[in-house]
C-alpha cells in the first residue's frame, strides 16, 4: 500500500490566501467576514418571512423591490445597507432593532 502524504489545512490556506498578517490574507478574511454577516442577515430575513407565510414576491412588494432582490438578500449574495435592512424588517413587522456594541452599549437602529 502506498504511503499517503497529508497537507495540514493551515498550510493550504497560507499557500492560497497568504500568511496571517499579510495584506492579501487580511483582505480575504475581511471579505469572508462580510460574506458571513450577509448570510446571517439573509437567514434572519428568510426565517421571519417564512414565519409569516410570505413568498419572496410578497415581501418584495411590501418593500418596493423585485423578488430577485429579496432572493439575493436572503442568500447573502447581496450586501444590505442599513436603510434597506430597516425597510425589509419593518415590512416584516419588526418595528425596532438595536445594535449591540459591547461595552460601548446598544444603539437603536430604528
């Protein structure tokens, strides 16, 4: 039986995205963080929409956008501005929201 050589995942990541602390790696990690945040916001929108038995088209009509935009937001494929987030969640009946800034406190978004 042939001997298998394994490469640690950390080495593969370093080879593809650069070493920790390099501009390339920092940019990649920032992009990944932004994409994860968009995904989680999209999941919250989808969960609230489904809880109300709304289609993407119906939510889009409430917000004033096309179904395709709601689809992009829910899938995390489109960045969402604070004003759009406010319109979407208000259309879902979520009248208030706060941003938790840790030791700096909480800020009312709408």
